[in-house]
């Protein structure tokens, strides 16, 4: 059940998700619209969350990632509005700004909570991801209970589409 019923609110929520994780907004949008290639976005979001916990990426506010977050937010906001039958030329700009704002402010909040209350950054990172998943669930018709199934289905798609290609490369 959606809690963000207005197309613009939904688009901005999806853009905010892209501020947390680049692939998360598009993953929720494609999964909620039952697109056959949504598994690619879901796998991207899972990989991004995992690699982020391992410290592979520079901070989100680093220009290379900040631009990526903003572009993902702009794209997902525009696509969401378009799929809802709304034409709003400001949606992409606003989506990019929302994603950039989240990408900048979320780490600041995490640092502040860590310093003020001593909550370990790893715990804050998991909490942040949980909050992002809750926002995505409220913005779309993808419930929190459906998320594990989406991930399992995505791994099955990887096994079906990607693994044969890897095996053929390895057989050479």
C-alpha cells in the first residue's frame, strides 16, 4: 500500500533513495512497475549496499559520486513522473537536487550521531539502509516483506543470464 500518493511526492522519495544509494531509487521504481529487467537494478542496489559497507566507495559527497547520485535522482524522478502520466519539467531538476541533498546530508548526520552518542558507524549504516528501504516501500507498492523475494529472484536471474556467459568465457 502506497503512503505517498501524489506522483511528485513519490518521484521525490525515489530521488531521495538515489541520494542514499545510486541504484536504490531505480530499483524500487522498476520493481514496483514489474519491469522484466528490474533484477538488474535490484542487484545493483544490493551490490552497492554491500560494497558501501566494505568501504569500497569514497564518501557520497565526493564530486564523482555526488554527480552520480544527482543524475540518478534526476532520472528516477523524471521516469516516475512520466510513468504516472505527469509531465513536469521541474521533476528532473528537483530530483537531482533532492538526491544531492541527501547524499551530502546523510553522512553529516551519521558523523554527528557517531560523535555525539558513540553509535558505531557500521550500525548507523545499517540503520540508514533500513530507513531507505522503508521510504522505498512507502513510496511504491513494494512491501518490506517482498524485498527478500525480489533479491532472491534477482539472484536467480543472475544465475540464469550471467553465469552461463561467465562459464563460456572461462571455458576458452
